[in-house]
C-alpha cells in the first residue's frame, strides 16, 4: 500500500490527546520538614544505617518464596526475611531471579517486601529498583508497554519523544511498586565495537546524548521514579565488556570534557537523583589501576568536587568481573564507600559484605559520620520521590495503568518516528508485492515480519536462522530464497557474527533482491559487502518490528536519522554512512 499522509497519525497530535485523557500531570510528593531527615537518621542503629547502603537482588516471586539461593546468600529462606534481617536499603528486580513474571505479581512482591520491612521495625522504606532502560535492557516485559530503546530515540531527534517514553515507563514502574530505575544510559557510544553499550546509548554525539538524557531524567522523576544516569565517568569507548573483564578508557582529560562529560553535566543540571559508576580504569583521572567504582579521585574528586553532584552515587553491580579482579568482595564493599559511593548495588555476597562495612566502622577504618553522609543522601532521595511518605501501591489499579491501550498506541507512534532507511539503491522500499522470503535472526521477529507481510497481501515463506547459522541452515535459506522473488533478512549484531555475515552474502549470491533489516546495531552494514537496501530499527521489540513493517510496505515513511557514523571497518577513518543519514521514503 503506498504512503498516504492521511494514514500517518501525527505523534504530536496523539501525544496531546493522550496527555489530556490518559496521563494526568504528576504531583510532587510532599517533602518532610527539614529536621525529619535528621530525626530519622539519629534514631537509626549502625546496622540499620549500613543496611541502607545495600541494594541486592532477592530470589522469588513473592515476599515469602523459599529459595536455596536466598539461604546461600543471606542465611535466610525468603526475600522478606532478608529485608528484615539486614535492614536493606532496597532490592533490585531481575527476571532470572523470579521477580518480574507479570505486573500484578510484581506489585504484590513490592508491597509484600515493603510490609515485611515495616513489620521488622526498619524505619526507612525500600528502594525497589530495576534496570528499565527500554529496548535492549528492560527487566519488565509485556504486557508492560514496550519501547525501542535509547539509540532509536536518538534517531528520532526529538527529546520530547524521549520524555514521553520515560514518563510512561515511570508511570508503569511506579504502579507496580518500583520507585528506582537504573536508567537512562548517559554513555556516548563512540566505539562501534563496544560490546556492552551500543544501542543502549542515545548516540555518538555528546550533545544529542545530553539532550535525551535530560529528557529521560525528567520523564522518570516527574512520575516519582528515581532516575540514575550511568555509567560515570563514561563507558562509551571500550571494546571490553565490564561484566567479564576490566576495560581501560584512554581518553585524555580534554577528550573526556568534550565526549563523556556533557551528558552527566546535563543530568545533574536536570536534577537527576542518582548517578551510577562504571567498572572501568580511567587513567586520566586515576592511574592506580583501580576501577572508577573504587576510585576516590573519580567519585569524590571529579563527580562530587568538580561536577558538584550532591545526589546519590550508586555503584554498578558488584557481581561484575570488572570490579572483582583486584580485591575480595569484603574489601570491594569497603573501598566503594571510601571512594564516595552511597549505594552498593547487587553485591556478590551480601551478608558478608554488609558485615564487612559494619566491622570497618567499628574498627575505625570508616567513620560513622561517613556512613551518615550517605544515609542522609539516600533519605533525601527517598523523600523527594514520595517513598518515605507512602511506599505501597494500589494493586487494584495495576491492570488499568500498565500496558493500557493509550500507552501502547503512544509507544507505537513514537517508534514510528525512529526507523531509519540508510540506503535503498535496490529500490526495495516500499517492497514490491511479490513472493518474499523472510529469514535471519529472531525467533519471534522473523515470524512477526512474515505474518505482517502476509496480512498485507504478500505471499511469504520464512525461516529463522538464529544468531550463528550453520552451513546447513544457510544452504536451506539459499534454496528457499531461490524459490522466491525477493528476500528480507534480519540481523542482530552481525558486525560481531561471521555466520550472519556469511548468510547475507549467500543470499545476495542468489541474485535475488535483498533487503537487510538490522534489528539492533546500525553498524552491521559495514560488515555486509554489497548490500544495497538497508533498514535499521535499533531494537528487536514488537513495536520496532511493526514500525519496520510499516516502512517496508509503504504505510509509513522512514523518518529516523542515523545517530552515529557507520564506519568502514577495513579502512580506518573512512565513514560509509555519516551521522544524520536517513532516506525519507
């Protein structure tokens, strides 16, 4: 079907209508009298104070779920018992720890943990946290509203859409009892081979990242969810994943000021509640070889003293290998506090590490005043987001808020602004109405594309080949391509997958017209010789695939623009497709 302006609903009109009907303005939580924080702090025991510093994961879908993992890590059976025994400052939810099965379950878990915390006599409600960056990293999945992620939003070039994305995300998180989001990603992805950031970043352009980070912070915190800009001092120029090793960033101080610093400065200016550290060595600031998470020079010297950040500093996960290479877990916890961290996130051995910090205070290595400084920041953060006043949520409202039709419609309209047509020399967009073979990466994405084309009148065949297709699978794909008129092939991080590159090359060798749809990194085309038609979604979410379908079939125009340069990997310094590329067809 050809593109029709009358069929393309204006995002601004949609947003205005939905703002008026579905998303009433958030009201700021009342702040306590100035002495209330001090009174709470003065009444806390040392154990309660130290517990506030820690935000570990707990295993189970309810507060009373019995788990051998809880026993091994905390010495108790249930999440409720862990919260009560260790006076935890918060918990972080993951899907793999059984915390995020569905919205109603998450709300019950959140309320159950808050009630257990209160029943145990702990004076401070919990920070209930997760990583809901949207896109590639989103711990709470459907039926919660799905978005395409940061780099897609960078491609849209409209911070208002970023604000809307994170406002909806914040509204839904708050409805299920999550009051802290470890997002947005403030890294500037200037390394196309970055294995850990990539599409989690808004762009390779510091100014574009800064504008979007500010918008994301405001969107979350306007819905009373703490935003956390990460990963300080900047994780965008590394070829090493800090989950598995300790990266080194060799930016000079001048390069850091130009590239890495602007988004963090923008987040601070926007009033961000928290900033997360990076497990990276940054010699321009600290040549000791310690990761920034454990560096007083980075956290206190740069973030506190130079950037004047007065909010909460949270470590990245202390289970990651990037922070665990030089010191044991007990020492890591103490050194993080010495460096200036306020929240020790996701510790490997929570019971051991909590006791280590208590012992460090009692021995005089850490002063109780130092602990009090962090607790005061944490209490202010929780007060500002309304957590101290009312930590519970109304479980009866969950289904009317999370993933409601207005949110889903808005998410699709936003996503339709992000899809980027990088090149179309083969003139495959819109796709001719001929027999089409759909193949490539994506267990659900390939069938979604094939079904969407079929529903719109195309004759289709499909085959999921996976992330690392074998020679046999590639041969099967070639045979089916030869029986079709044209091919749509999906990729995901094909820049790092020789097998996916071989699949695309084999499909091109059939002589059939080939449209490549990159469902993650824009950089894939640099490793796919001879591809003439190339569409990027930056995400494999359902809304991103639907937006691709709408472009492929001519229902919508491709309106995104590259938020990064696509370099030629064989010719350093050569750009194949520059920042800003995007065909409007």
